[in-house]
């Protein structure tokens, strides 16, 4: 079965999906845009592993404080606002890459996270299969920019307006190291969302092989609620071979 990568936007119009399929001649990447929840469900049902670029949960401290505020009980607002903004996995990725992920509680990435939460509820109702937010099941959380840094590739500027040249350099560097992969380069050059979907599929492939950094033992409890970003622990040169 193939692996799938999803760059999840708040609406289908901005959502891209990438399927990595093994063929007789190597590996083929199939990209499609405008992915709605029906298509996402169909793709996930036929995949071994699905890498998704969207947060799988919210920081524990944020959920607890906002819930108490909503109930008009005494909320505990941490003195450190970082506890409200960042999950344990966000801090972990920051330590390892030097860059923090976007905050699911205070940045626009919260809206795709809401869509993903709705999708996960539908998935569990439709398939009866639980979603392990720590990534030990079918779905794994991916942060493409962090994965690229782990692979020694600098993602700076590839999403910026007019960043086509920078993205072209990044695409060529990635594909050169991957080896023989059949991929529609034109789509990767036109859309950074399509490129992110490919990166998500690559991390999903690493996760399927057990070659991503799992949850440290002391963080298993919060990761089960907040989610966990998986970083690859295999080189691009080895990944698809």
C-alpha cells in the first residue's frame, strides 16, 4: 500500500495530497490539489501511513485555562504565555531545529487544526479506527520546514511571494538526493503547498519504516492529547530504497 502526504489548509481549495507509489521502475509521486474531506478519507483508507501538515491537538495549559474561563470557574493562567502558545512537541522541535513551529493556539494554523479535528472524528466514526495523536497509528503529524532542516536543506524563503527561484533550488536539491523518483516538477515549482505535501509523504514513508523520532518516555502523556511532530531519522538517500 502507498503512503500519503497531506498539506492541509482550512479549505479544500488550498489542500494538496501526495501519494508515493512503488512501481517496477522505482517510486512515483502523484499530486492532486483541491482535496476535500471525502477524498482525504478515501486516500487515507488505502494508505499504510498518512503524514499531515497540521497540528493534531492544542497545548494542555491552553485547553485547561480556556475551558475554566468558559465555565466561569477560576482559570489558572500561566505566568509564562509560552505554555499557552506551544505544545511539548513544539518546544522539542524548537530545541532540535532552532525554529519553533507555528502556535496552534495563537496563529492561523489553528483553523486547519480545527478541520483536522473534525476529520479525525469522522474517521473514527466511519472506520472504527482510533487516531493515535502521537503518530503510532495510521496518521503522523509532520512539520515540513523542520523535516527539511533535519535533512540539511534550508527552507528559508520558499513560501515567500516571488519565492519560485528559491523553491526551484530546494526542489532540485531534494530530488537529487532522493534518487530516481517520478514526480511532476512543474506542480512543485508552481505551488509550495504541493511541495509540502511531498515532504509530508516522505516523512510518512520514514515513519512507516520506524525511522522517525518518537515521543520521549517522559512526554507520552501530553503527546497523547497534544499530538507529536515526527522528525525523520533516515537520510534522503536511504529513504526510498
